[in-house]
C-alpha cells in the first residue's frame, strides 16, 4: 500500500530547491572543503570556531571520512548536550526521531522504522538496558557522559550485525581525546511547568595525561520530577463483549437496543465491526527520577600507532511513578447497552465499522485506582580495546561485558462502584457522566459508593547480561588499486533471565480470601489528586477528584517484611550465542575521478537456548494446573554481503552508494517460554522459541556537498525489502477456561485465543528520501557570521499492510512517514543561541485487540538554549524543553475517535558551567 502524498512530494521539492538555490547563490570561494576549527580568512585574521559550530564541524568530518552513509553528533565537552537524556540528544541527527513517554524521550527510531530495528552499542559493545528486547531504553543514560554518537546507516562487513534501520555507536570520552589536565563541571536547576518543582542536575569531569598514560573520570547526577495529566485509555471494544454471551439477557438486550436506537439488525459477522468506548480514564501521573552515571577510562598511548584503553560505564536509574486514575469501564461483565444516544456509521464505512459514540449503559464499572510503579535499574559496562599499527598491519582487539539488572515493583489499590452511567466521546477524548437512570452516580463525587476490591501487587526482576570479544586485523597496500584487506571475528553471549510474581490482597490480612465488601473508599483518608502530587490544577479539563495516596496505601496494606513472592510458572531464561567472521577489501582507483570501493561479507552462526515453564493439568486428578519445566534449542546461519562506494566528483562533492543484506534478531522476551493471560480479553499470549531473525535487503544512493566553514548539503534515496517481520498472530484456542470475578464468583466459561509472535509470511518494502543541510550564513554575508541552520527531513513510503485481523490497512507499527528536525543557531564570541524544532509524523502505536489500529498523532516540539561565556572559565546557560507546551494526542483509526489527550508541560533550566 503506497502512502506517499502530495504534501511530502512538495516538501521534498521545496527542500531540494532551497539547497540548489543556496549552492547557486554561494560565492565560488565558499564552495570548498570544510575548514578546520582554526583557519585563516582572506583578511589574514584567524577564525576560531568553538561551541556548537565546532561540534557541527567535527560531526561533518566524521560523516565525510566514514566508509558508508552516516551522521554524528559530537560533544566537545561534557555538558554540550542540552537535553534531558541521551535519546533527546540523538533527535538532532538526520533520520533519527524518538519516542516520548509522558514528555520524556525514551527509545530511538532511525528513518522512521520501529525502535527494535535499531542496533545500539557503547564503545563497540552491544548495550544492555534490562528491557529484554533489542531496543535500548535511552532514558537510563545521562547525555553528559557521552563524547560522540554516530548513526551508521549502511553497514560494512566489519560492523556487528543487527540494525535494519541503522546502528547507533556511542562513544564515551578517553583522556587522550584532549591531552593534558582538564576539569569541567556544571550545575543547574530545572523547573517543570506543571509540577512546579525545581530539580537539581550536576556533572563533573576530570582528565589528565601523564606522559604515555592518561586517566579520565566523569560523573553525572540528575533528579527529575515530571507531572503528566491525561484523558486517555479510550479504545474500541467490539459488541461481541455481550453478543458472544449466548443465553444471557446481556446479549438479547444489546441486540434489541441496536435495533431500537440505531436501526441496526445484528448478525454475527458484525460482532467485531460494531464498537463502543471500552474505558475512559482521567489520570494524573507523577514521575520522580533519580539518575546517576559514571564513566572512566585509563589509557596507555605511547604513540599514534599504539593505544590500549580500559573503559568503564556504570550507573543507576531509579523511578517512582504514581498514577491516580478515575475511570468508567463501560464494558463490565454485568452490564450492557441501555440507550444509544449517537452512533457513527459513516466515518469508518470503508472498513465496515460502526462506532457507538454516545451510549448509556446499565451497570458501568467505575474504578478509582491508586497505582505505584517502582523501577530500579542498575547498569554497568566494562571493556578494553587495543589499537596497534605495525608497519602496514593494523590490529584492533576488544573484549568486554555489558549488564543490567532491573527490578519492578507494582501496586494497585482498587475501589469499584457499579451503577448506570453514560460514556461518550468529547472533542479531545472521552468522558463518563451520570445517565438518566435514577440509580446513576457522579463517579467523581460518590466515595461511599466505591467498595474496596483489592490491593494488587506484582514484582519482576530482569537480568540482562552480554559478553563480547572481537579481533580485527587489516593490512594496507601501496598498490594503486588494492588499498586494504581486513578480516576478523567476533563472539557474543547474551542472556536474559526473568522472575515474576503477583499477589492480590482482598481481605484484612495477607493471604485472606475473604472479600471485604463493607470497606468503602470513604473509609480511607482522601485528598485531591493535585494536592497529593503537587503543582497546578488538572490540565486536561476543568475537573478534580479525591483519591487515596500511594504512601497511605503502601503503609496500610504492606506490613514490615512484605514482599511479593516469585512463582516458578513465570520464570524464563533465554541464552543466545553468536560466532561471526568477516572479510572485506578496499579498492581505490581513478575513473575520471577518484573512486573508493569497499566489498565484504560477514558469516554468522547463532544458537538459542530457551527454558521456562508451561502449565499442565495436575497429575493427581485434582482440579488445577501445575508448572512443568520445558526447554528448547535452535540455531540459524546467515551470510551478509555488503558494498559501499563513493566517488569524489570534486574535492567537495561526493557521490555515495551502498548495498547490503542485514538482519535484526527477535527480542529475547519473544523467544522465551512464557504465557500471560488477559482475562478481560479472553486471550493468552505465548512466547515463541522458534522465531527467526528479520532480514532486509537494502541499497542507497546519495550526494554530499561539503561547504566552507563547516557546512554540508546532503541528499540520499534508500530502499529496503524486509522479510520475516515479527508479528503477533492467532496460533490456537484453549477451550473451556473459567473466568472469575474479583469477589470469587464465576464470571463465565470462555474459549481463550492463543496469540504468539511469529515470522510473518512474505515481505514488504520501505523506501525514502533523506535530506540534510548545515548552512553557516556567514558564507553569504559578513554581517551574518555566526548565524546558521542545521536541518534535516526524512520521507518514507511503505508497502506493508498491518496485522489487523479485520484486514484494515495500516503501516508497520512504529513507522512514521515524515520526520523533520531543524536548528537555527547563533554562535560567535561569548554568546551562543539555539532554537530547535523536531517533528515526527503520525504512526501506528499498536493494533488494539489485533483489529483496530491506534495512532499516535504527529508531534512537534520547540526547544531553545542560550549561553554566555562570563569569563574564560565560567559560562551561564539557559535551556527550555518543549517551550510551546505541546500536547501528546492519539486516535483510533480516525482523529474523530481520540484515545489520548496528554500534557507533560515545559521544562526550563538555568545553570552554570566551569572549565579549567
């Protein structure tokens, strides 16, 4: 399915036109190779380029000298990335966008493709973050510890396989990057516009070289409090919720109301195409983060031909998120349709879907939920690298370990009230209001109607360990044709282990099975949600309500020594070993112009061992299931060829081309033996140890024009054919599963669908155009010296239709058609100013119930920073993130059916930086 539109085409033409106009308008003398940081102007004056401009020049030099297509960002010193974490720093790279969660950048997308298609390494070692997937949770890393980041978009045979979208290579600082004594420190306070709290942030670096030895230590400490207000959780639920319950009044009444109020004659082929609002929630999130990161390096470098370095990168990222949720669950099991006030049979008519926009229900389940999420992540990475040149030979050897341990502690205090209510869409979301039934309630102001149902707890511990060793050997030749030959091998060992347990307290003491139906919400101390979390009034709409604080819930329901036990049935462990070898050659020759060609191939063999438990019927004849150990082994082999070439049409104009086969392995969590149950959806979700990697054939061609004073114009066209993409599909049915209500009564007996991740049949194609321009305005006029723009845009077209069971065409989950980034800057003398705008187009966030695509709306955000060098050693800095207070929105299939309306506020920080 082609989704290229005229707007994207016009945007491409406009940007190309601007680039051509810039070239034509440029003085001939300016169309030269990029200048070094210290160059001589025509007047003989020395031009000293520092700060952001120097960082851009260094990044452009890396781009120019890399074999294939790449882009970089460089921090010339410790605090030159002004964002909240590493992912937000990366969004300035051409082709890179980020995913945001409640206002904070988390995962990274390259060229609009899903995050799991990106390979990430730190100091050439694959990075563990405890997620259990291939995607890395960048929010755990402090950007202040990073020296440079390069996004490699066309692999060579020497690169570790694993990035269909691209590979992100992160490098921490080493002492010989800046020889001599260097001390850098910064301190700042950051203010959130909704929480109205000020958070501290500190960083420090000390580095020195002593002859042939050098030592570097850096540390970054950050606290962050962020509040997010959201009207969300609004999703389609098929009328099958009631019509599948044969022999009940719920079914017959739903069918009668459809006929009476909407003129719809029900038939079973409509059960998933007549939908209503499942659940509408008003939520306040308070997220407190504590991030500590340390990096260190010891380096021995007696000459430019020999270097031995030991690097360490460790830290912790602890978060506590309080969520206070007031929700109306219209699809409760003991409810059905009462009155249809409004329905929509036209908006989604092409897909045959009828939406019940405004409905009164007979017995809505109203919920007050006080949720607490505690996430503690400890990560560490240790590695050593040797670089040695002996004559025409060059040897690179490295080895190391990367690991993360994540502990998740979740609690939910749940109070429930059943009563008739009316749920409907609003302009920006949804709402639950009293209905015309005399028994209705105002769900936000009836605490005596809410009965205590349960205090639910879960605990999860994930260990993510990765070991690697690599040896690369290369030889340079003086031949005018054969320039270099390289070969090498790599061994990696990755393990993901997970323990999980849950416990539900429903009585006065732990382990009690007595359902306490006399304790109401009014029996607990209640406070306004905004008073609990602090800050401004609820931002989404004119609303306030009272709930139980998580501090009180934890103290009341968790006596000393309380800990949720792990269960054998929820344990799994996945181990993956890979042995890889490669060989590649470089050719340099002239065909009217100088040409460079890199050819290579990489062979790999991967073995997987998965172990865990599955549930079997009790062998003693009693009712119930018993966990039984189970394990599986598998393997696959692949040969991945690669080609990269460039021609120097002029000293400043490069033509590049690349082609390769690459892969991304399935997430370790998808390979695991595990089964999770969703009783409200009548569904089991299993792992699949037999998954194979997703493969891609790809090629790219582009041109790069390097300008004077650190500018560049670049454009490329890329094409990818992706095969074996992992999708969730129905693979079986478990019949006769008994579902219980929270009070222990039987809800009903249902057939549960079994879904598993599988390698989808066939393939799909993704193609796109990427444009990048760094233009210093000083090349046009002397008065504009110091001003410039750094802008990029990516436009994608995909042939994939999504995985909807209803056959609804969608893009791949996570793929955005268009992304834009632009930074206008002034950098001269003591003053530096930047205004940045980044925008990611809409994309499919998930497929609700494997049927209805849910979109995250296009999102754009303005950031700004200003700094002034007070003295040679001290600088004051002012930064603003999301200064326009952009909101996050989403919808199901069409914007008229919103799912999310969310505010996370802006963040303003003021700090000082010292350097000696």
